[in-house]
C-alpha cells in the first residue's frame, strides 16, 4: 500500500473517533510522555498545537511551560519551510486552519521534538500530511530526539514505504503502548 492510500485509511479512522475517546486517550498519552526520561531531561521542546482529531497537546504544552522548560512551536512560512518560534502570547490561524504562534524565529537548541503524524509503523517510520515539513525540520536539528504521539489506531501493521527524504522517529507513545526505536 502506498503512502497516499495509508494516509486516507488512517485519517478516516481518526475522523471517526469520539471526542470522549480523544480526550481520555490524550490524557493517557500525556501521562506516559511526562514519565519518559527524554522528556523529563529536555529543556527546549518543540511541541505543536493539535488540530482536528490529533492527540490533544494542551496539557503537554502547559506542563512544559509550568516546569520552566522552553515551549517552542512550529509555524509554516511557505510551501516547504517550517520554522520554530518560542511560545508567547500571539497566535494566528494558518492557511491549513490550525493555530500557530506569531513571532521571531527561534534559533537556539532544541532537545526534543514532539511529532504529530498520520500513520506510524513498528520500524520508526512515519507518514505525515504529505508536505515534508517535519522531515526537512529534523535535518535542521539532527541531535534533537523525536517522540511521536498518536492513537493506537494510527499504528500501521505493515512496514510503511519510505523514500530518501523520510526521517525516522525515536519513539512513539500511544494510549496503549510505548514503542522505542532508538535508545
């Protein structure tokens, strides 16, 4: 199955999730994430603001700020570029409909990237929304650890087809499991 077909199947499954399931599962994922040493030790964390039926990130982002860590959020600035912005008070709606931070580009270190995605496999492969923003961003921060958060239904049984541009994740946390691909 190609990426486009996998993306369609998994997005349909995710769109059919109930709000109750999303909220309860997001809470379980948050609890698991905050217990991970990688997360606990990170000072500069790029997270994201959830959109539609993604894992809710509000509690995660609040935890980052409340624990004196730097919350950094992504902003898409053109068809191929995503930049990091230190979280502040100003936000705007992107052309895709999600909320993004407004501000100057953050150019400091990033220890950990919390990664969204559409589908994942047991080898650390990830399918995003098809534009390659995170794959290109990972190359700017090669030493940053990458933890994806997703619902178990987003875990694909077969190995996902990849190309030379695709970057792997180090860990995937779902409401049911923690998959570690790199120690």
